[in-house]
């Protein structure tokens, strides 16, 4: 009996796992081995085996096909007539399980089952495993097998439990598990998951808020309050955020007085920050509709947090809602008189924006000048480099996303502002002798990139080969020396690591003509062009090349082509070169030369066009050629009217 209980419990727990096929087989083998003293015992054993088989063949496991074959043999061994009906009934369910198994296997194969349940270190492998489990959970939640809700929920819960065996220290997995239970209607199960999560991650403040939210949403105010009290503890290690969230909780559940009473106690906490004052003041202003109380809270906090620029800005926003411009100016003056210049940048910016929006022109210009004078001593404004800058005019006359200039002007002003602020941080380095601007900028860029961030995965530059377009098959351009198609590994490493020899290695591998061209290029400080696009245009362009010192080829004068040659007819005959058809132009008078030259040009223009295939147009073309045909010996005869071929015969 104990063995039966043990086997049955293993079957219930591991029945939904994709690797539970051997467990099903072992369980069925165990049922076969049970003794049957009577016919009733034999019938019960056969019924238990049939149920086990029928459940196993619809479970997507690695052995689902083997279990189906065993089930077929089992039913056929009992009764062929009964087996036919049962097998036809379970065949579609088994096919669905096989299809789901193939899909599930794709997600399961991505999971590392040897991974240890340790806190996340942010490594790439851990992120990949987290995504793999997320995909598997989403697959199971979709119920691809279209089974009943109870069985589907059991399978999803089992997958979550499996996931927590590996992602035990991931709060989002615990939260998703509890939220899934709550959405499924099982609030008690969700609460149990949150309790387990807080034992696994006792320092997770986020899970405590989520747990308290669940209790509050179902009306359990006292359990939710207890969660907040456990989070606050004795108040020594409580954070400002926990105080603020508890004040909001008390305001929602117990009213204004309870929230005010706790705020008075929170002010005395050693970890009290200005955020608590701002949160309670805005709560009194927006929820309680009590601007006087909110103003008093801000004034009380100002005595304690005058050195906090963030508090000054929040107080100024509150006074802006009250339309109290006089107190806003007084607040800025009080704050700027006590804040050190290096911490007053944002306050000055807010003061300037206020005057630009609500002040007159005189006060606007005065505040801007004071701001420049105050911040010039800190280096924030680039040692007064922005004095009389157009950026001031842009800030005065812009509104929300409306600007008084184009986007190009804004980009130019932004670059100007950045350069003025970083003018003293610029590192000047001597340029190389060849290609000064190019090599200097390239080397500095390589040195900047020589310290990569540890959080970014970079490629292995030691295995890279510099691209050379001459590697493709085809004739080499004349005049360029042949160079090796690839660089040595040392040169590639030096270029990838950003050493000082990288520009030299690059120039050694560059053709001399290209080096001379690069040396004549001016230094470019603007945006870099798309190198791949430029190279593709150069490779596709037909750039003529010539050999130095090669004599030009003289084209020998030959006989003029006949009309049939111009038409491209296969029936044309060459005109003998010994025949003279025209008098030499050099022997003609000047006017006669011009007339003949003009006639020849017109004839060439007409002859350069393709001949029409229409008979009427052919005759018009013959008349248009007129005198040109008289100057030639022979006759022009036309072929078939249908073909439109033109043939020339010599007389």
C-alpha cells in the first residue's frame, strides 16, 4: 500500500512534465504487477491501467508515441472489438498531444536545466534563460492543446513551480505567478505565493507593495496595514518612499486625520527627506482642497530643506498653481542667496523660464544677465562663451513644441552650446604628417573607444579583416600598385585596440593614389558620411583610367557608310574605297564648304534615326534626303513593302 501511494504521488506531481514519460511507464508497469486474486481485482487492475494509458497518451511528453503503441497493444490484447472504438476516440487527442509536444520541445530546448538558483548578476546568459522561461510560460498560458480549464491551470502552475526552481531570486517571476492566480480567481493561492516570495526575497520592497495592494483590493484593510507596518518596522531603517506610501494608504483607508497624524510622526524620522513634505503638501492641496495647509507645509519644509534645489522647484510649481507671482520671485531670491553657485543651475533655469513666460522684458533681461554672471564663475556656461547667444532669444520666444527657427538652426545652437561648455575639456593632440585632419580625428576616436563599457558585448576585433573592394574578381585598375588583399593579424589587432600605430598600419595598406587624395582633404568637424554608401557609389561609377605616357590612338579615316549600312540591313554591300563620290572639302571654296557641311549634318541627323517600316514614310524619307542621294553613285532600291528593309546597290 505504501508503494502504491508513493508511485501514485509521483504520477500526480510529475504527470505534466515533458520528461515524465518514464514515470508514466513505471506507473503502468507497477499496475501490471499488482496481484489479482479474483475476477473483480483483475477488472479493477485493467480499468486502472486503461485510465493511466489514456492520460499518458494525451500528455505532451518525449515518450508519447511509445505510450500510444503500448496502449494499442494493451487494448488489442483485451478485446479487438472494444479496442477499435477506444482507439478511434483517442486518436485525435493523441495527435493534438503530439503536435503540442513538438511546439513545446522548441521552448524547452532553450532552457538550461543545470542552471543554479542564484541572485541575478545581469549576465547575458541569465537574461537569455529569463527570456526562455518567459516564452515557455506564455506558450502554456495560451492552452495550445485546448484542454479543460482545470487541467490547463494545473499545467501552468506546474510550469511556474519549475521556473522558480531556477529563477528563485527574480521578483518579477513571483509577481507574475501571484497575479496569474489572482486573475484566475484563486486569491488564496495568490496570497500564498506572495508569502513565499517575501520569504525568498525579504528585502524586496516592491513585492511588499504588490502584496499590500492585493490585500487592499479585496477589502482586507488590516492585513494590508500590517504589511506596511512590517515594512516600516521601528522607523529607523524606513525609507522616505515607504513613509509616503503609508501616508497615501492611510488617506485612502482611514481618512485625512490619520494621514496628518502619521505625517507629523514621519517628520521626526532620521531618514525624512523633502519628498515627504512635498507628497503631503500636494495631497492636502489636490485631495483635501486645502491650499492653506499645503502652503504651511511647504514653508515648514523650506526652513529645513533650503539647500535642496529639487524642493525649491516643487515649491515654485505649487505657487505657480496659486498664481502667486510675488511669492514665486521672493522664493527664488531667497533660494539663490543661500544656494552655492554650482548647485543653483536648475533654480536659475526655472527662474529664467518664469520671467520669460510671465515677466516683462526688463525683468526678463535682468534675470538672464544675473544668471550668466552667477554661472560664469562655475564654468557651467563655458566661461561666458554663451554671452549674447541666440539661444536666449530662442528660449524667450518658444512655446511648448513651437520654435521660432528651423530644426537646422536648433541643431547648430545645440552644438554651439555643447562646444562652449566643453571648450576647456577638449584634448588637443598633434596631427600626423599625412592626412592631418583625417588621421588626427581617427586616432582620437580610436583612443576614445579603447575603453569599452563592461556592460556592452563587443565583437572580437582580432578576427576581423579590413574590407578591400579589389578582392572581387575583375581587371585591376591601371596605375594602382598591387597590395595584399588582407592585413596581418597584428595590424588588425592594433587598429581594433586603438593603439598609436593604427593610423600608420591603415596608411600602409592604402594605395598611394588614395593616400595622396586623403592628404589633400580638409579636416571635417561635422557629421561623418555613410562610408558604405560612398564606397558603393564609387564602385558602381564608371571612372575612366589612363596610363601615363601612352600615346593617344589615332582613328584612321575610312570609307563613309552607305545608307544601307546606317540602316543595319543584312543586304547591304560595302562601297569601294577607291571610288570618289564627293569632291574633297579642302578643294572647295569657303561658302561651298559651309553649305556641304550643313547638308552633311542634316543628312547624318536623319540617317541616325531608325528607318520606319511604313512604305509612305520610307518614300518621304527618300525625298527628304534629296540632294544627299544625288552626290552618291549608285541607286537606292527598296525591298518588300511589308518588311520595310532598305538595301543599297552599287552601280
